[in-house]
C-alpha cells in the first residue's frame, strides 16, 4: 500500500542528493516543530476562549503562544535541530500568534464597541504584523548585514507588538468600563501599535554579543527578575500595564542611543519589488 503522506524532509527534497536518506528522523529534529504547533494551538484556543467570553484565559493563551513561539527557535539551535522546514513553520505561525490571535481577542473584548472603526483597527494591526514579519525575514536572509542589525530591530518586533496591543484588555481587567468611548480610544491605540510595528524606529533587541554585565550586578539582577516574577504572579494585570508603559517609554531612549552610536547611518529596507521579497513570498 502506498503511503498517502509524503516523507518528512526537514531541509527540503534536495537533501537526498547528498547521499542515501535514512528512513528514521531523529526525534530532536521534530521537537522544535512540535513547540511551534503547540504555539499555534494556544493562539487559536485564545481566540475561541475570547468568543466564549473567558477573557482572562484567552489572554493567557495568547501570551503563552507568544512565549512558545519565542523559544522554538532557541530550542532548535540548542538541540542542533534547525531546518528549512522548521523555519517556514515558525514564520507561518508568527502571523497567527502575533497578528491574528491578539487582534481578534482585542476586537471581541473591546474594539467591537467602536463598530467598523474597531474592526478596521484590528485589520490594520494584523496586516502590519504580517508586513513586519516579512521584512524581518528578508533582512535576516541578507548576506551583507549592517553592523547595527545584531543589536537593533527595525520597528517594534512582532512578539512585543502582541503584548503591547493587549493593553486595553489589561485595563479592562482592572475595572475600566468597556463602553464606546473606551472602544474608540482602544482602536486609536491599536493603530498606533500597528504603526510602530512597520515604522523604521530602531528598537534595541538586547541580543548583542558584546553586551556585558558587571560581576557585582549579577546577583541584584537575578533578584530583580525573581521579584518581577513574584509581582507578576500576584498582580498580573497591574504588572502587565506597568510592563507595557516601561517598554513604550524606553523606545525613544533606544532610538537616541542608536543615533549616538551610528550617527546618520540610514536604515536600508527591502522594498516590495525587491528580488529578495519576491523569493520570500
């Protein structure tokens, strides 16, 4: 009997040209893809819970999806299980977890109070997240990268955008009334976050290999992380509001630091008609 499912080829069908292909695939190659699939399931489950008006669980599932989507690549690198298949899976999952799921949860919770304008705001955020992810993928694939790309993103990254755009939901959990006025304010805020996603604002990534920490600051930093986690578990939505406020307030400082370090260096981006963009799509 012919197997109806094609064989799993992590790096594409051309890998067989390098030699005989093993019938078995190491399990470590599948683990990162399973994490990505779980992230998609969490994001879509968050949408379902929002429609069922179980909003706190919905937000938790969306944030869980963002967390899982953020670690699958790191797990793949740690397990030496990176593959072209996994990269494509992760890229497709990002638009669901960082674009579609947060926008729908936000719309069901409060943006529907703004009627058509609220839906337009949700659409703009989702499309902006997709454009942001496409730009990131194209810039990451370039052979000649600018020196600042290891330290800065161009625009707010999509995972942070998903966390930021849910601010009206956090405020709603804290007692802000969900009326038409709040709905319109939330819609304007959603459009603002969508603009930050596709903007050319340099945003510090925190991934620079040159970043060093003084030895005497290691223990205070660890205690600070534990303290933050304790506050987050006890005062979840208050701390989420504070986290969003701190992140937004830090954006101008990151851009100022970039200008001081790199001067008037321009940020080159791929255009829609670039060859790189065409190959990616």
